[in-house]
């Protein structure tokens, strides 16, 4: 059992952390949510179907924890979380402009309705494919594709509007 959990942490730990970081905007909260995800997974390993991939199951736990965090902390983070890794070959000006663009994207993304924001985060921060997102959220594949498409349009329009 512990070997299975260790493999899950090694395979999905970074992606779950990035999802929680993008969701909360806080490194500490993201670490707590990622850790709690694996604590919950450990407690309920007997419910895990080993014939299925672990990713959607773990991301469902993480998404539910993020939702709970959001209900408690209703405020939307105003700053984008720092990047996990910065490119060493970029100039300070490029890094500043990139950080400003990311902060703008983050603010606009968190202004989207939850149903669109979650799918965008699972797709891009969690790196899940459409089928994994559908399984994670308990939605039909066509609903996931539709919401991702609409969410991206809403995101693009909001970014264009913000830039004036």
C-alpha cells in the first residue's frame, strides 16, 4: 500500500501542487492542499480501483479540497503565484513583463465562473487530458470540451477587455 502511495506522490505530486497553487495563489495553502490530498488518498486507498489510473481520483480529491478552501476563503487572490522555476537566460525586463502578464491572466482567470475556471486549471495547471478531466469532475466528455472551449473564449475576451 505504501509503495502505491509513494508512486502516486512521485507521479502526481508536482501537478497537484501546481493546481492548488494556481487555485489558491498561496504556496503554503498549495502545500497544505497537496499534502492533504495524499493523506486522504492514503486513508481511502481501499476505495481506489487499481485497474483505473490514479490521476483522476487524486485530482478529484485535490479539486474538492480546493473547492472547500474557496468556500472558506471567499476572497480571490489578487497576485499570481510566483513561478515554480524562472528561466536564467531572461533579462530583468523580460521577467518583469512576464510576471505582469501572468498576474493579469491570473486575475482574469479567477474572475471566471468556477465551472470554467476549474476545467482550465485542470487542463493547464494539472495537465490532465479531456477524459481525465471528465472522470475527475464526473462530467461527460462533451461537457468538458464545451466548457473548456467556452472558458477559453471568456478568458480571451476578458483579457482583451482588461487591456482596453
